[in-house]
């Protein structure tokens, strides 16, 4: 007959009471498994795939979609100091077919972070703070007198050895949990191939919410001379890109956007190339809608650049032309500017193929 269990004396010290929490020995199999798994991942030597935000960075830098303009444009920049950076800018634009004539004055003060203000009283600020082991916290804010133009964006980015995680909140409101929330994860599976996903949760009002998922894939050649990416949404939207560095001065990029939804079926293909010439950059682009465009940026001196942009739409029988200048003041003397110009020409000649 088993002896009865004696009750615990209420005056017995707690250290004498047997603990029901798991001992370190009971957790050792799990910790050993995680240690072996981490060691196995480190031995694979997989590279960091980069962030989802920069998935198509090379294609966007080659195509001129983000650089083309029409009408007249002038950007004047005056640097008051370099450390810390303090500069003012004057921007003029007129004669555009899509935008009204405008003038913008801005001032920028930057150390490791930056803040600026324009002539309309719009204030913007950007803060980046790096932490240990690949953690980076970012914050961006904009205060505007125009309704709906105020912005607050909070972001946390973590770059591991073979993966990248990013969390972002745009105009979050804690009381009713409204705003736009974005989470992305990109993982290298081999030394050339990476895949991941991005989730976008939009909650403009407490009674309205929408979740959109995007599946991502990226393949990089062993010599990093070409990159192919794909983005797929279950709703029926596919975007595929291809970027190839043909030489030190020539880049080629292709983009395909396919929409196959019950309400719309459409596809647009874009081909583009970028040529880095001596003290100039030329971009050319052609798409399946019949648009042919080009952009030339010629830098005569380190502080003066001339831009010319043009686009012809064959289907609509229309054309756009843009001319612009960029002038940056410098505290260097004419002799120092000439020496800097010679150094730029020498670097261009050394990087050019024989």
C-alpha cells in the first residue's frame, strides 16, 4: 500500500518546493537541434537576397520611366556647408502637357538624418538608425497644409545572413488600428535563387479591410551579370523583369506586366537600355503600346548638367519634348574644379573597355 503524500507545509521555503518548470536538460534536445540547424545554414554560405523594396532596383535604374519629363525644367542647388550638409534648392517647371507650371523652394539639413522644408510650409523629415546585427529602424514624416498629404511611415528592417525581413506601417492610428501595414520576407534557397512573399493589409476605416498577398522570386547569375525577377498576385497580376549588364557601360532591361482578371485583360512589355558614355548617360525605351522615348543627361562640368527628354506615341500620334538644366554651386576654386574634371575623365577612360 502506497504511503499517503504529505501536504506541503505553508511555512516551507519556496526553494524547497519541487518545481514543475522544465529543466535545462529537458530543453537540451531542442537547443541542440536549433544549434545544428544554424550551423548547417551557415555552412551553406547562402548570400543575402536583398530587400523586397530593391527587388527591381537595376531595372528601374535602366528604364527612364522615373526620369522622363516634358516641358522646361531647371534645378538650382546651393550648398552652404558640407558637414553637416545644409543646402537650398530652387526648382522651376513650365510648359508641361501633364503638369501646371510650378516653382519650388526647399532647404535641406542633414547629418546622419535629414529634414527639409519648402516654400508652401511643407515639412519633411527622415530618420535612419542602425542597430547591431543588421537591424535598421527608419521613420519618415511629412506635414502638409494640403488635406490628405500628411504622412507618417515607420519601418523596421532586418538583414540576416541569407534572408531579409521588413515590417512597415504607413499612417497607423493606434486607437482604431487603421492604416496600411506591409510585411515582407525574402529567403535565399540556393546561391542564385531566392523566393519570398509580401503581405499588404489596408484598413482605411474600422469597418473596411483588405489583405493582398504577393509571391516573389529572384534569380541571380553566378557572376551577377544578369538578374530575373517575378511577382505574382493570386488575383491574376504577374510582373516579370530581366536585367543584363552587357558591358561596363551598357545595361539592358525588360519588363512584362500581365493582368488577367475577370474585369480586365491586358499586357504591356517594355524594353530599355542605358549607355554610360564619357560624362553623359543616355537611356532609350520602347514598349508594346507604341511609345518610344529617350533621355540624355550630359554633364559638361561637375556642377552643370544638361538634360533632354523626348517621347513619341505612335498609336495616339502625339509627342513630348523636355529640356532641363541642373546647376550646383561649389566652394571649389576654378583650378580645383578643373582638376576634379580631369579626374572624372580619367576614371571614365580607365573604366572603358579597350
